[in-house]
């Protein structure tokens, strides 16, 4: 009987006195930037024409684990500010290729006042400006075959270049010291 009480008391004390162990730390990065480029599509004439793309303000972030630093998921919102006003967003799978370079693929679209939906691929380069801050340079390509803002039944094509600022927020010192694994 005494052995059982001692065993139970020891087990309860061990559980109560131990701190929880966290297996991983989430790494959060955020970005803001301004983008524009080239837009191509059929304006209804039967041939593809190119013009300057809509200028947009972009903001977003990506989340990854310190145990698997090369894979991340990102959300990005954008507001097209010229020549038409609209809002939209992107959902991306991001693959880190070194400490200052990523590639991504995902879905993009405008949601209001008209809709456009499709896929996006691109790369990001980061030029360090400090321990947690970087200059962001991001070329991307989008093909948008769905939505109410298509002039014809042909997809709209965007080739964009975004320039902005990127910050590493959570566990930034650990991410900068070790880099992707």
C-alpha cells in the first residue's frame, strides 16, 4: 500500500513540476510592397494585346516551422489602386531555396468589384537591410482564366514585379542564425 502511494505521489509530482515541451517554433515573416508590370489578353479584337498592368499595393506573410524551414504557406492581400480599384488575394505554397531566395506557386484572384481567378508562380529575392529586415524583389506570372472581369473567353495574363520590405517577426534570431535546413 505504501509503495502504491509513493508511486502515485511521485508520478503526480513529476507531472506537476515539468514544464511543457514544445516540439517546434513557428517562424512568421511579413511583407509590404508595390507592384506593376505587363497585362496581356484579348480585349475582344481576336488578337492578344499587351498593356501596362494595374498598379497594386500588396501585404502578406508566410508561416513555417523551425523543424522544416524550407516549406511555408503564405497569404497575401492586394489592393489594385490604378487604373481601376479592386481588392484580391493569393494563397501560396512557398519553397525556401537558401536563406535569401524562394520560389512559390498558388492561387490568385480579385474579389471585388469584379472577379478574376487563376494560378500564380514566381520567385522572391531578399537583400538584407539588417538582422530582421530585407528589401524584397518579386517577379511573378499569373494566368487568370476564370471570372467576371475577363473581356473575352481567353485568359488574362499578368507579369508583375513587386518591390517592397520584408520582416522576420517570430523567432527571427533563430531563423537568421541557422538559415534553411
